[in-house]
C-alpha cells in the first residue's frame, strides 16, 4: 500500500501551521516545533511511515499523486 498522499497532506498542514506560528510570534514558533514539526517528522520518517521507501539516495514516486493533470500543458485557450 502506497501512503505518499497522506505524507503530502501532512506536509501541507505543517506548512499552514508554520505560517500561522510565524504571524503569532516566538512563543507560537516554539510550540510549533514542539507540537507539530518534530512529531510530524518522526511520523513521516518512521520505518513504517509514509516515506519509508525513500532514502537520501533515492526517491520513489507514488502513482497516486500527479504533479499536474494529464494534458495540462498541451491545452490551448
């Protein structure tokens, strides 16, 4: 079972939490790292986590996460 879509969602949510923490200031940034960033990275990089098949030397794409829709760049207005 490929779990990469879940990893993409987690990273998207992590980015949103970061943007909110930056606006709120230093205490929120500390809470972001403690409550969001480190637990999420632990989850993603776990041997059973969504990114378990990726290494520093190799990335394995998921067939379920398209970069762009088929035919996106071939359409004319």
